[in-house]
């Protein structure tokens, strides 16, 4: 029996099976069927399932318990990268309860002023000057302490809470940039803010950005919005329209985590972007993996040939820095220079790393 619960959630009920081996062929069949491309209005779309599986009576003696445990297994799949299936285990109850508690707390985190931004400096590799900052969201939970983005951002995206959080982050980052400018840190030219796929898919993103820029009196050319490769490819045609509108406003646009997604170079040339951000996973491998080094080199060359800036993330060692400098990478960020800092510490760091002071 196949049933739709609502939204994009479905349930399959299978009778007369007792072993995981008997269910796995069905799970694989469903995964294969849903992974095939869909033709919709002339566009090719892709999707993939995250499946959680529970057994009666081992994982529950009533429908509510079975559903809840299958749901816990499904969220485990999502946390591991999606596009897979997972059988429920008792250990997942703890994870599911923890996730539910985080979700409940996240609903009121903004109201309780628990969210804050740290800023990671972006360094011009030629001059050593701080020329930009990337705003990074953090959450100080009242009982758990510091909760890092990889723990709460996926929950925020799944629940839609990323929309108010994203708007708050954009406004706060722009206000901070203006504060630095007024304090004389005019060599900081860019404030980079991450945009989620949900924000990108909503048609009102350009209007929100225009409103925040007007409210904070920040120039559009000083704002850089970072969109991940995977987010940009969710709906390429819509992405092109939204990015074109933002670009015409004067906002700079960057593809974040470049090299880790599944972007088509054909779409890449159509996106009105100004910068590629080379993913830190490749940068870390420069010293030990010739393939990672080759990918970094090729990405930098590609960016230059397309007339784009290139920023290397996750730079942690002098050897990585020297390699990127030798291959004419434009800007770098990472622990080799600085971790993400509080607004005051970031301002102080920028003051010390400026030949314009």
C-alpha cells in the first residue's frame, strides 16, 4: 500500500515480510525509480528519496510508533547525505529526540537573542590586506552551549526556519559592515553572506536584499551573496532569473563550495556570477593528493578564463598558502590567517592587516 502523508512525504506498507533482506530489494527499486530524470515543461529535473524503515512488532506494536520510528530512520538518512535507506535502530530514538528538542528551541532562538554572527577575514593573497569578511551564523543554546551550523542549519532548512534566520543574518551582516566603514575600515570592500536554497527558490529574495540595503544604507557592490553549487542547480532556470535581478542591482554573486556539486559548465557560464569559492576539501589535499592539487589549479584557471575572482577556503598551512599564491589565486580564507571572529575581534584583525591604515 502506497500513501501520501502530505508535502513530499510518502509511506509504503508491506505485508508478510520479517527480514531486512526481504525489504532491501524493494527499497533499492524505489530508489532507482525515483532517481530517474523527470521532464517537466521542457526541463529535466532530478530528485532522490531518503527512506526510513521500521518493522512490526520489533520496532513498534502500533501504527504511531512504527511511523515515528521509520521517521527517525529517515532523518538519519538525511543527516548522512540523503538518497539512501536506513533500518530503524533503538539508538536512533536518542538522535530523533535530540533533533526534536533542537527544532523546538530553534523556533524561539531569534526571539531570545541566541543567534549571533562571527566573521572570517578574506585576505588578498598579493598584499596580505583584509579585503572582505564572510558572515557565519552561530547559535548559543541556553543549555547546550555553542551549537555549530552543521547541527542546526539542516533543521532550519527542513522546517523553513532558514527564511527568518537568513533574513536576520543578512540584515545583521550589512549593519556590521556599515559599522566597520564608519569606524574607518574602508579597506574592507565586501561582506559575504550565505544564501540557502530555500531563500533562492523564493521569488522575493531580490526585494528583501533591496530593502535591507536601503535600510542599512549599504552599497550593493559591497555585498556578496554566496550560493552553493547544489543550491544553484536545484532549479537552474529560476536561479538564473533571480541572480540576474540581483546582479543588475549591483550585488556581487559567488558560487560557494565549488567543485563539490554537480553543476553543468553550460549553466555556470549562464549564471551572472562574479566569484568562485574553491572548496576547502580540495585545498586541504594540496599537500598530499596530486588530484586535489590539479583540481585547485584547474579551478583557478577556469575562474580566470571566465573573468571571475577566485577565493580558496580552508587554507590552514604555509604550504597551501604558497601553492595558491604561486597559482595566482585571488583571495584566501582559513585558519592559516584567522578563524571566524567576533565583530570586535574581526575589526581589530582587519586593522592590523592593512597597509592602508
